[in-house]
């Protein structure tokens, strides 16, 4: 009986509370973004750095920063440029607590990741998802960690465990926004620590390190170094968006 009632209830809910595209407001049966708005999102152009996904003006495989200072992470899987309207969606999710925007973004990222790992069979599928942590005071003020929220949706869709207590931010660093790479690196010095159980969880694992936006890679460099030193064999950076230029 229940198996027959649930679909009817869902159909009734869709009829009474129809969805609308978050960007153009067109009525949709269930999705949060219409197909036209999905296609209009600012996808990251090629070529880009094989390591950090920075868009490049040459046919080189790596950006200058990764050539001279190779990161401990091996790949960055990032579908979008941090540009309109994606930047507006991230802002609404992150600072205005519009969680439907976060769900729509997670859906887009999950689709991109599934396609990428399917097409690039040489890439190992991560065995753990580790969200970049917030300091407890910032999390308390915001009400949630946006990377962790994205991770919950990704973990469910991709059937990969999300580990939220593996690492923590031990220092409340000033906002990274607007800082140069050197300032960000100084800002993050000794900012993170891993739990005492980290080595057991990480030993021999390929790990996805998840953030919302990657700018100078300072945060993911610092954390990937700790994950590798604690026993992870490989770290992939997952993020929604990459800024088009690194701040020097």
C-alpha cells in the first residue's frame, strides 16, 4: 500500500508546490535550474593547469606557480569560473543561507565529477570526501559550513563517505578575500590540524578535498600537505569555481 501512496503524494506535492528555476524563474517539474540556465553557467575554459585548474593563455600543461612550487594535491576538478551568475548563487548560499542554491550547485558539481571520472579512467575515484573546515566561531556565525553542506549532497549522490571531523581549523584567521598569495600563505600558517585518528582513516586512501571556491590555492595546498603527510596516497581538489587569475 505504501509503495503506491508515496508516488501519488510526491506528484500531488509537485502540483501544489511547483519548482521554479533559481535564475530565470521559469516553472519546472522538479529541477532547480532550467536547461538554458545550466548551459549559460560560466564553465571553466580550456586550456587550464592540470594541477590547479587555473585558466592558461598558452598550451602549457601547468601554470607557473605549480611548475615552480608543485602542490601535494595531484588534480583539481573544478567545473566553473567564479563569474556571474555562479558567483551570485554561491553568495546567496554562503552568506544569505539560501540552501536551495547550495543544492543546485551541488547537483551541478556532482554531474561534472561523475562525467569526469567516467571519461578519465586513469583518475582514481576518491574513497573519502574531506570538506575544508571553518573555525568554530565563523561556523557559529554563519550557521553552517558551506563545504560540508556541499559534501553531504555529493556523498549521497556519489556513494563516497564524507568525513567531517578529520581536520579542523585551529586558528580564526582573517578573511582570505582580497589577500595576495603571500598574505594568504602567511594567514594560513599553522591554521589547521588533523585529529589523532587521521592516520587510521587516511592510510593508503585517495581523498577528495572539497571547497566552494579556489583562488590562490593556499588553503588546499596547506591542507593537502597535511593529508599526504598523515598517510593519504593522493589528494584531488574538488570545488565549484576557480577564480580566473591568481593574485600575486
